[in-house]
DNA sequence: ACCGTGCGATAGTATTACTATCGAACACAA
DNA sequence: TTGTGTTCGATAGTAATACTATCGCACGGT
């Protein structure tokens, strides 16, 4: 990933580049807000069109359907996260500290000043929390994967897995641990808000509780591997 | 949970008891097969009606909508899992062994002869793998939770969390660990099949690889707590 | 003055997700 | 046997969703 990651979006994401026009930018920015407000299921292009005072058909010129818009928004989120991860670990020597910083990024909101893409970062994170599974838990997953549309998510996962491998080279499941931690960092806050008995946190203790939970999980697992020599 | 758990389904799940009539049983049994085949999004009551040679309106007499049918099916799955968990730990003394057995249950398919409910257990598990998030990752989550419809899932999670607490009383996040392991036991096989680079398994190594991954995760975390006295 | 692009405007279609009503068939009870 | 209730088939209809297609104007650049 390079510094201007914004220009390397997969061209299958959108029918035309939404960042190139005023309407395109409105679709993406307001689409994020509205999809988060209504939830993916209740979100429609018609409602978005009314919100930004345009027509449904105009939105379809940019995105094939709402699933692609969601994927577009999540791609931004994953790219931003990977960028934040790279920034955090580039000026750090100690691998253990790198991992700590990355887990911190997963638990807290994206630090300000990372790169202003004009998207509401909190909304982006919230959207990822509640809707991101819906981009791949569908029958079309293999087709979409074939044209590389999940690459940003995988890249993020691989970056984290690399750190785990660097810290504990003998550990045999770095990628599974990375994807598990990534998923847990979204699920646990969602559970806390809606199904709190599935967690041990309280509204006050989170996100520090979550941070501690994930750090303990990761380091216990990796350290055990180091000690036992597997 | 008692032995005849089948009779204690929440009455808000269905408009009338589908086990009481021939049509109701067909809706549930064929609904499971068809929803798994088509995926939740492409599944409709109209298609199910054609498959079982009845009318759409007749299905609506049993379930408000397809979301409730999914919830009904998953409730069976969770109840079955909890029952299997209870069976597995009741004739075991050692807490560590209990946990091992339960993790085994999460990774492998439900043992035969547990109780024939007439539902295809493999299909039920596959449905849970790919669709179960969709029952709670929606705007209506709080309403549904209010009428206790997620209780079976929570109960299962709590059973597992209790074991963790029994094994490592000082560990502060037994429920979060349980929900994380529960989710991971579904996500990892799904990733293996569709987005394999998010895992470290191969089609051959799974599900033993998954079992080892989760066991290591759980015991490393709990054992670390015991040693460090937190 | 010409040309392409973006977009508004309108229209139309198939499918989805329901809701309502009616009447035949049957089951059981008086 | 007659009444009563329940199930289910059959039909109809509605509002919303998820698109697709076409036309023509306004604009910015060449």
C-alpha cells in the first residue's frame, strides 16, 4: 500500500469514479450516513436519492446496487485501517509494542489526522461494525472474491498476521488469529451495545476492557507458543 | 434446559406451532434445505411454497416473515448445541476435559443420535455458519432481544463461559471469550471455504486444525491467567 | 460551433413482501 | 346428525424494491 492509497481502488467497485464528480461524492458521503442510520436492509437508493435531492437512476450510474456501495465504503475503511497500522508500526522497533499498537487501533477509533478522505470516520467504523459481514456472507462471495474485491480486507488481515509471525515464528495459525481478533474487535462492541450478556464489559469499561481482553488473548496465545517451542 | 427442550420454544417465534401440523413440519424441514441452498437473501416464501406445493399465504400463517423462520431454525440449532454440551460435560469430571469436549463439539458436526428432531443437522450447521449473523445484525435487534428470542444463543454462550470460569476463576472475560470462540468456530470454516487466505488451514487439515487453533487459544489464555494470578 | 459527459426527468418491469377474504374439507363434540 | 372450529387452498390486491431504458438539456472543453 502506498501513501496515496485512494487512487488504487479496484475499478470493479463502481461503474464510474464517484470521487470525480460532485454528485458522486454526495452519494458516497451521504450514502455512508444514511446506510448507517437506516441499516443495510432498510437502506435503498430511492431514499438516498431523496436525501441528496437527485434521482434513483442517477445513483445507479455510479453503483450497480447497494451491496457495491457498501463494499466501496468498507474498502475505504479497510484501506484506512491498513494505513493506520503501517503508520503505527513504522516508527516502532519492538514487535511486541507494534502488536499492542495495532490492537489499540482495532479497539479505538481511527486517530484523527490520518488522512482526511471526507468520510465520517466514526460512521465508517460503526458501519463496519454492524454491516461488514454482509459483504461476504452471501452466495455471490466467490465471484466477488475472484475479482479481488476483498483484497483490502485480506491485506489488513495479512499485515496483522505478519506481526504475529514476527513475534512468534513457530505459531502455526497467525492468519486465523488475525481474522479472529479482527472480527472480535467488531463483534464485542456490537454485543456490548445490543446483547451485553455475551460480553464481560460495561459501557464504562469499554473500550479499555476490550483492549485488555484482546491483548491478553493474543499475547497469551503467542507467548505460550514461544515457551512450549510447540 | 431439560431433556424435552423441544416443547419450550418461545411462542413469539412462530404465529402457530409448526410442529403441530403436517404443513408446518414441511415448512420448517424444506425451509431449512431451501434457505441453505439459495442463501437467506435469495430465499422467499413464494419459492418455498412452490417447493412444497402449497401457497405463499399458507406459510405466512406460520411465520411472520423469513427472518422469523431463520430465527426458528437457529433456535433449534442452539438448543441442540446446548443439549450436546450438557451431555458431554455431565459424564466428565475434569474441567479441562470438559472444555476440550465442548470445543470439539463446536468444531465437528453434532454427534448423531443426540435427538432426532427431523431436521437435517448438517444443513442446520451450515445454515448457522453462513446465516446466523443475519438474525442479530439488524436494526430490530433490540426489539427481538426484548422478547427473549436470543435466549437460546445466550444460554449456550453462558454454558461455555461457566466452564471457563470453573477452570480459571480469576479470568475476567469468560463470556467474551466464549462468544469469540463461538463466532470463530463458524467464521473460520466459512473463511476456509471462501476466503482461505484469512485462515491457516487447508481442506485436509480442517477441522482438526480448527480444533487445535481454538483449544490453544482458549487454554493459553486461561492458563496464562492462572499462572500470573492476574 | 461542435462534441462528449453528466444528469434530470420520466416511464416501465419483475419481484418481493406482505394482507385480506372466501369457501371447501375435515375433525370432533353435542 | 347437526353444529363448530380449524386448516388450508385459491384468488386478489397493494406498496415497496430493485432495477433498466430512453430522451434531452446544460455544461465545459476543443
